[in-house]
C-alpha cells in the first residue's frame, strides 16, 4: 500500500479515489484553460457570429456538458421505477 493513499481509498476503484478525482478536476480545468489560451494564438473566423466570441469552445463545451447532465437527471426521474416494480406477489 502506498503512503500517500488514504486507508479508505486503498480498496476503491481508481475512478472513485479522492486523489484520482482531484487529478481529473485539474486535468479538465487545464484543458478548458488551454482552449481559452488558444484564442490568443489562433485567429478563428466565426460563421454564425456567436462562435467568434472569445473563449467560445470552452464556454460552449461547459454549457453543453451541464445541459447533458440536467437532461440525464430529468430523463432519469421520468424513467425511474419503484423498487418493487419487478416483484410478483
């Protein structure tokens, strides 16, 4: 067992560990920051006006991800069944 891994995280799946979650957040934030920084380097020519705004790929990706999560939660509440749905009495 590694010294930097907490006891409770040692037997968890690697995607559920606290250290991995922190690293993924840092990776995702860095990816968004690089996307915004590319606006200073690359001269983009928007086709629809809105896509020519500063940081468009970053904020559009973030808003789309949030919309997908909200949509999935809403769909989950519509499709959710009771715990006893398949019980045959």
